[in-house]
């Protein structure tokens, strides 16, 4: 991917995330208002959609498999034995 393509891709992704975050903030504000627990205007003024903590930018997924490690290794050994015949 060429540099201009990457730049355009990053800009598009950033805009999508801003739109998604804005929609989610609005949905929460509307839901709270409907439940009679409205978020005050002074709070809403300090909330912005430019937060990306929930986004995996590296494209790597991790799973907490530590508690299943024994079973996974045991299953892997069984697969190896079957493959060897």
C-alpha cells in the first residue's frame, strides 16, 4: 500500500470512528433521558467522540487462554500422535 493510500485509509478510519462514537454517545444520552436520568448539559459539553481506547489499531487479537492452557496443550499432543500414526 502506497503512503497516500495509507493516509487516506487512516483518515477514513478516523472519520468512521468519530461518527460511531458520536452515535453511541447520542444513543446513551437519549436512553438516559428516556429513563429520566438525563445527562446534564454541562457534562455533555465535556464529552467528545475522539476516544479510541476500544479500537485495536494493530490488527492483533489476543485471548485470555491461560486458564485453558493445559487442555489446549493436551489436545495438541493428541493431534500430533494421530498425525504420526
